[in-house]
C-alpha cells in the first residue's frame, strides 16, 4: 500500500511549514534536535540499506554517481542557502533569484530524496525523509515570511515543496518497473546520485546543527537514537 507513504511524506513537509504560524522562529532548539535525529537516521539507512542495494547489481560505476550526487548537492546549496539543513538566515539577494532559486533547488532536492522509497521495503526511509523535511519546510516558510512574501504565497510554496518527495517516489516507482522507457537499466546509477545527496545532507546536518560543531548531551542522544533505530530496523530484516 503506497498511500500511507505519500501521506507521511506530504504531511511531514506541510506540517513543518505550517508550524511557522504557531511557533516563534527564534525558538527552534527542538527543531535542531529533530534535524540531528533525522540526519543520523538518514545516514544509518544510507550506509546499511541504500549503498549495499545500489552495488547489488555489480555496477562498478555506482561509486562515480555517488560522487556526482555529493557534488550536485553542493551546487544545489548555492541556491537554497542551506535551508534543507534547517538554516533560517536571510538569503543574499545578490547571489540568487529569490524565491525562485530557493524553491527550484529545494524541489529538486526533495524530488530526488523521494526516489529511493520505491526500491524494496524502505519504510524506515519514509519516516526519515518526512522528519528531515519538518525543519527544512519550517526554515523555508520562515525565510519566505521574513522576505515579505504573503501568507498565501508562503502556503502555496510550502505545498509545492511538500508534493515533491511523493512525486519523486511515483517517478522512481515507474522507473524501477520499466514504465519509463529503458531507464530501469540505469536505476542503480540514479540511486547512486541520490545516495551521494543523502551522504552530503546527513553529514552536514550532523556537524552543522549545533554551534561550534560541538555535540551536546541532547544532540548526542538524538544522534544515537537515529542511528540506533536505523540499526534495529536493519537487524530485524536479516
């Protein structure tokens, strides 16, 4: 049943964005903990599930595409200003077309993140991506409102961002079953790009979600919980 995955992916981003109207943007310590947890969870799932699955077809070029994905995420962040990491600073208008640059980069990011869910039993990844999108969407809505975007436009942009991960999931599902030309033969390479993005996002979150890159006790607990849950899920599937 795929409906619950679509609902969870959409609601994670939508609820995160709408919560900006309920909470003050300068009080987001709990969101940083959610970031740390989701970053550790994504990292664990990537290492334990996605990387082994991508190499299952004995394609030696998968590693090249992992590197491409890692570098591609760096390019995306030149436009998104790190919002996918929960950064809520005001963008530099001299470097990006606001809000178009942020929206396009975030939508591409979310679309690609939804793609691995179609591969096998990736239920844990659904929750990991949904959690990751809560602070990202909150940061997006905060930046939009801070830059004089109307509430209606902010809601529209949040909804647009929220449907990207489900769209990536549907696209990847069609791709994996051969519904889109012959691209299914390159599925593992496409997943390699996504893995590179996940590696960049998760490691950046882990080292940037606290001041001076220091692990507080609360952050350490959040990270250990994220990795621990990913590991428990992996062991339970053996």
